[in-house]
C-alpha cells in the first residue's frame, strides 16, 4: 500500500462510518465479539456512540483512516471508580478484512496504547479476546500483553460456547 494511513480519534461527523465498520465486524466475525449483528443493527445507539459524541479525555475510539475512510477501529474505556481508575480496557478492535495483512492493526493498537498512556493516571490496560482468535492474541502478545485468565463458556450462541481470554499490559516504569 502506497497511501498513508492516518491514526486518530474518530470524530462526531464520522459516526456513520463507525456504524458501518462496527456492523461489518459483527457480521464478518461474530465469534470474536460479544454483541450480535442483529442486536447492534436494531439499536438506536452503538457501543461507542456516546464516547464519540462527548469526546471524553479518558475514553475514545481510535480510527485508522485511508483518505478519510475509516478502515479500522480500536476502542478504549477507562474505569471511572476511584479504586479502579488506574485501569482501562481496549474494546472492539477491528480492521476491515480487505486491509488485513498490512500492519494496520498493529499500528492502530500502538496508537491506542500510546494515547491511553498519555493519561498519567492510567497504569494498566486490560482486554478480552476470543480463544479461537489466534491472530489477535499474537498481536497483543507482541505488544507485551500477558494472559491473566480464561473463562470457559463466556459466549453462548445457538448452543455453542466460546472461551474468552483476558490479558493485561502494565505501564513500564520510567
């Protein structure tokens, strides 16, 4: 790819692009996400709508843009309670299939981690990944995420169960 990908927070005027990519990930890889395509499609508000609309300093949806087109997303939400606000969670990581294999996911994840750790109160990032999603697990491990637990039968759809793996990344001490 010769065109440059821009990594930045998704803005309110790009919410429709977010809706399209969110539905694409749920339709294309239903086993990797906790929300069903049908649930989100019927919903008046998608998972990150409020975060995009309110432009919080602690919560955001990072986007990968190719010529103003949103081709990848990675959400981040910081805990709000006093005892847990040093922890944040990555959620909804996805790059459109036609752009896979171009390291966009790695650069998107890196941009998300760097933006999250710009908040000095943040010490730890957690995430959950489907047991069968080995590509995502490998990417997270390359960035230093380590597994801290598994929950069997976390997702259940049509009598089929999926195991969820929980991973964490702790801010490096300077």
